[in-house]
C-alpha cells in the first residue's frame, strides 16, 4: 500500500463540517491517509481561517465542536515559519490567489502532498502541485 499524504485547505474541511455535496470524498481521503500510514495536514493559517469562518457563521459552540473534530480526525496542524511567509508573498504576487490559499499550496509542495480543495482559485496554480478536487 502506498503511503498517502494530503493537505486539506479550509474549503475541503468546511465541506465536511457543513455536510455539503462532496464531503464524502474528503472523509474518504482522510481515511485513506490514515489507512496507508500517511498524513493529513493543514497549516496554521488555514486552521485559523476555519476558526473565524465557523465562529462568524455559527458561533462559539460550533467553533469548539469543529476544532475538536479536526483533532479527532487526526489532522496535523503545521506551523508557519517566516520562510513560508516569504514564499507565500511571492506566490500571491505572481498568481493573484488568496493569501491563505498560498499557504495551503506551499504546505502541499513542502510536504510532497496532494492538496485537497474545491476552491476554483487553485486552477491558476494547478500546474504547480497535485490537486485532488472535491
């Protein structure tokens, strides 16, 4: 069995939390990573993005539930060192995608992982990394 590592952007996990169309694929990829001995990753910027989106839309209780779910799902939250910040600024300037999306892309590239998303902004940079569309 091939070890699989995936980076999940906020778009993918918000699909799961809100049970939107395609969320089953995201859940399957999380299981796939676990079963293969791989990893499920998210960086701290995208983690923060989920926190504020859920809090703003649904309040503190739902935010706490989502944070607990991320932990239960075994998603590793990666820190964002200065080097990654500088690389993100270069991506942002070159491709004009959201700043948070730059971090998701860079986390995938640095971990030789597939990026899991449904955010159409990534079409601008899909030549740079493997993207699993949900």
